[in-house]
């Protein structure tokens, strides 16, 4: 009886080890082949974070521009960044994506 239990434990341990090795092998293959291993939600959240940073940079540029020839460009840049960010937020809400690190979602 104890021999059957030991065999059962070994079998379960081997399955767990094999599952772990398969997971590591898959991850390694994705990294080596250059495949992106992030989920679609993670990709969208990263894009939103970049868009928000772009908007903040555009606002900072607008606040610091002194050349009259660049003011129109600065305004355009702020509006374009704001519009892109708003669009991405709308898409994220439609897909029911939320993030603890991004308060707007």
C-alpha cells in the first residue's frame, strides 16, 4: 500500500516538474524567437501609459515654448496627444480593461 502511495506521489511530482519545464521552455522559445509574451491587455495598458506620457510632454513643451513660430505647433501637439489618449482610454473601457497602476481606467 505504501509503495502505491509513493508511486502516486512520484508520478504527481514528475507531472508538476514536466509542466514547469514545458512552461520554462515555452517562455525561453518566445524570448529567443523575439515573440512578445505580454497579453493584449498589457499591450494596450502600455500604449495608454506611453500616450499619457506623450501628452504630458506636449503640455510641458507648450508651457516652455517662447518662439512665436512654435506656438501653433505646440498647440497642435497637445491636442493630438490628448485626442490619442482619449481614444485609447475609450477603447480600454469598451474592452473592460482596468489597471491598478492607472487611476483613470
